[in-house]
C-alpha cells in the first residue's frame, strides 16, 4: 500500500534504544488523548489513551505523559524494535459528541 | 474477533463520477465514524453516526454524505468526484458516540483521475 507519511517529521532510533515522540495539542478544552500507530497500507492502530485527570499512564513498553499546562503529550517506547517503525499520531477529544481530532504525525524509523 | 472491515480496499474513479464506500463495525459497536486521510497528513473527520443518526459532521462539502443501517454498518457516498478527493478513507467504530477509543479499519484507497 501507499505510504501515509512521505513528508512527516522523522525520528530515527537505534534498535533497543528508547524512543520519545512528542505532540503539541491545540484545544485547551480537550480532556481525552490517544496515541495511534499507522503502518503503511493500514489504518491507525490504538496504542494507549489517557484522560486529563492523569499525567502519566503506562502500557506494555509504552508510556504516555500529559502536560496540560503547556498542552503537550509524549509517547515513550521502551527498547524500540524494528516492528515499531511506523507513523505515530496523537489525537485529542474535547468530550461530549465532539470528534477525535488528529495531529500531524511523526514517522519513527528504527535502525537495526 | 473481526475488526472493522472496509470495502473495497482500492478504487479508481474519474472526475465527476460517484463512489460508495462500505464499512462494517466491530460487533457490538453502535457508532461509526468516517475520516479522510490525504497523503502525508493525519486523518480528517468527515462524519459520525450513532444509532443510525448523524451525530457529527466535519468541514466537508455537501457532495459527501453517509448513512448507517440497522445492523450498524455504514456507507460513505461522494458525488461529483474531484481530483482532490483522492485519499485514504478510513472508517472507525466505537461503543459510544463521541471521540473516544475509535478502532479503525484498513481503509479504502480512492484515486480520482
């Protein structure tokens, strides 16, 4: 399938290192955030979510940090593997019936 | 368990034609959302349907329309296709309406020539 992110910011990391992907969100009313992973030819895949009443949430090899003061979200991937290579999107939601709004995306490239 | 399924996977149309894209949500999910993803950008919200009613609409022209059926599957229709409509069209389902925890299908790649 076609690549979904030919001109996105790119983060290159060595296999086994930790990765940090950052996202600045736009709506101060947003109270729910999701990180998605999108591989070439596929739809976005849910990784982890966090609500605004938390500032950190951990999953398997992933951690999301939320700083509401500066409207910043980050995704940390521990011991990055070649299978982590993909485009990563943060998405925000302001509750109620408002839609999920996606950011611009970052391409993660893992060097073996 | 089957995830969100979309058909067709790829489609080629010419300007002025009409297209219908189809989506089946995850079993038990009552909400379906449609997004357009242009190459190099994040998905842009088009529509959300919940319990067969439109619950949200993004900034897209009236050429775009959708509906949800009693079995919660959905169709996205685009009339009078333009070159700029070329994109990956993504369907997502969720348990509830709103923008929480959407699960996406693999999309339909539409090329307008």
